[in-house]
C-alpha cells in the first residue's frame, strides 16, 4: 500500500441504470497528485453510465492541461487510453530514477494497469447496454454552464455557413456531401480489397464466440440519437481552407498541425456532447484526410484534441508501428464509414467497413498499427481483424439500403478499428437515412460472420 501523501487510492465502479427503480452506484476516480491530468468528481454527485460516458449532472470534470485549466467531460474510454499512456511513460522514465523512486513507480505502474483494464471493461459494458436496447434507460444530464473553450471563455457561436461551390450540379464542399467521385486510397489499398474468396482463419469460431455469436450487428449511425446527429460526421474542404493549430494530449503519436479545420466543422456527438468527439476533414483538392479524436475548439481559431492523424488518400503508406490515430487501431476512420451517398445515391459500397467490439487483445494485425488493451487472451480479437458476412447468408429479404451494406460485408468485410459496442458498425449521420431500415441490420448475428485469415500478430510496444 503506497503512502497517502504519495498517491490516493483509485477506485473504479460501474454505474448502469437497468430501469427506473435501479440503484445508482457512484463512480469515483482520484488520481495521483503528480500526474499531469486527473479526474476530480464531487463524491456526493450521482453518475449515469450512458454510452460509455461518465455523466455528472450539474458539473463537468476538471482536467488541468498544460495550456491552462480546461473543463470538459471524460469517458471511460478516454480514461483507459490515458492510463495506458501514463503507464508507458512511467516504464520509459523510471530507468534513470533513484531506487526508491523506481520502487514507487513500479507500484504506480501496476495501479495504472489495473485502472486501464477496469475502465476498458466497463466501457464495453456501458456502450453495449446503452445503445443495443438491453434495458438501460437513457439519462440526459441537466444543462450546465455554456460550452467552455480555451481559458474559461465561452465558445463563440457557430457561424452561418455560406452556400458551397457547385460543379455540374454537385456540391463540392461542405458537411456530409457526396464524394463518390473521389478515389479514397488506391484501388489496391487494403480498405478497397475484395476478400470474398480469402480463406477463413482457423480460429474463426473461437474469435467470433469471444465477441458473441448471438449478439446482433448494430448500426452505429443514422439520423439522430439523443438530440445529436447519429454517427461520425465528416466535412469536405477545398485546398485553400485556412490551416489552424492543434495541440495534442498524445503528441508523441499524433501528426502535428496545422490542420484545415473550419470554424463550423461538425463534431461527433455535437458541439457540447461527450463520447469520442471525432472530427474528420477531407481536403478534396489535395486529397488529404485529417482526423481528430476527442476534439475541442479553443475559441481563438485553434483546436485541442487527444490525438490526430493525417493520411494521403493517394498513398498506401501506413502509420508508424505502435502509433494510434483518431481510432485506437491506428487506422483512418473515414474510408470505413457507411455513407448515404454510397448506399442511396450510388447504390454500392466499394470498401471495407469499420466496426468495434467491447474487448480486444493487446496485439494487432495488419492493417492496424496499434492495440488498446491489457488483455493477452488468445481468444480475444486483435485490432485489425477482418470479418465478413458468410457467402451463404440470404440478403434478399432486406430493404435495398441494407442489401447494399450487407453486400459490402460479403465482398470487402469489416475491419476491427476500436473498442466500443460489440459488432457496432460505423457510419456517417444523415437526416435522409431511414432508421427503421437500418435497424434491420440487427437481424444479422455474430454467428453469420466469419474471420478472414490473418497474418502474424504484433504485440503492442510498451
């Protein structure tokens, strides 16, 4: 047991509302005083686990960053990633410390590992229960102070966008527009590869069972959810879009700025929402992709985020081995999204899809470059694992839009890209989606999928 003056106990509890009469457990995390970031809730407050978020009615969590004290929500997923990064830093730095300090660091490393594992597990439970209809009653936190940006200043109002340029009747720039004319990565890129005839991995049954043979696919996109656009939005800009500075919490694995982010760039979950807060920018003219995780505008034109990545859409270049991106697997997000323009306007998806599961292993397989787990269980799926819908599965009874999606799952499959709900399929929000049609995807179970033969696994460097 470490002395109280060196470190306070870290306690992680789970808060899930099973129904209106369910008891609510408090979740408290008190970090060490010498860490650069900590969660400081008021212990008398009650919390609700909604989509993996720690929601505190009437207040936000205080996160002091190097740029000043910034107030923002934190999630179990952020906590798991943060603890993993802090543990890695301790492992690197302790080599030059005195014996007594190395001993304290060794104890701290073990504690951080337990925090990361616990938060990782709870995140999977929370997000699965919160959005798969397993009886969780959604809880909407009471309104708090206006959105905070930078050093305690209210965020500026979102400017009214002007009409974007058009070409041949098609809008070229803007949020969620049609980009089916763009070649997203070369035709031989792993995202664009037809794997319908690839062999099945010998461990397919074991890996599918670890995620859930009877669990359904879940469309993690659509029109709206809890008042915000449902899915991961994207914005297309021109080559002259103003570049802005972005500061990163995990700058050692992030591509430095500037990034071409407009003031009105859409944020996953909405401007004041929690969750992953992805921001995705496609530079149409320069064929570049910019992605941020846990992104916030500062109010002065600059942004801050946990991590960020740039991708040349004309290249097959991979990120550095062991590097994350805006997704845990170190992969780009945009090429794996189900988009309205492909499904409903072109009628064909020509790439693999992105999906998540609740628990992964501490290894990854190409095309992934990073893992986000402390578990070494051989039955757990690694980041980068590719699954496909079995060729024998009959899709004729589904709505046309769902047939397009399921056809892509047979031909290109789905790539495991992040921790989240089991069999959650990523997509972009659009007010024109038919949520009732998309929900037909839930008729597909894990047992209807198979794992495509994988190459050698790489253990996450620590």
